[in-house]
């Protein structure tokens, strides 16, 4: 099998990309996603436990909870 140099990964363009095995990169990405998911659920749970009065005190209502928990609230 003949391999063209154009098909070979260029280590100098993305050196960090080729330094780790793919399983390590996958573990890192999945770990980060799992951490973000847990943080979202923790925030959602804490905000959901607040009464309507407590939410109003901090300038929120129930319809804002998911956006705030996700970090995308621009209130």
C-alpha cells in the first residue's frame, strides 16, 4: 500500500493532537461533558428547591431556571 504524504497527519500543525492516544482524549472529553452535566443538574436542583418568593428576590421566575442552570441566562 502506497501512502501519500498528503494523507499523513502533520505533527507540526497540531502537536498536542498526536501526543496522546485516542482513548485518553476520549476519556478527557467524556469526563468534561459528565462534569458539565452534573453541574447543570446540581444547579437545576438547587434553583428548583427555591420558592417563588425566593426566586423573585433574586430576580428570577420558574421559567428562567433551566437557562440559569445552563449558564445561558442574560437576565
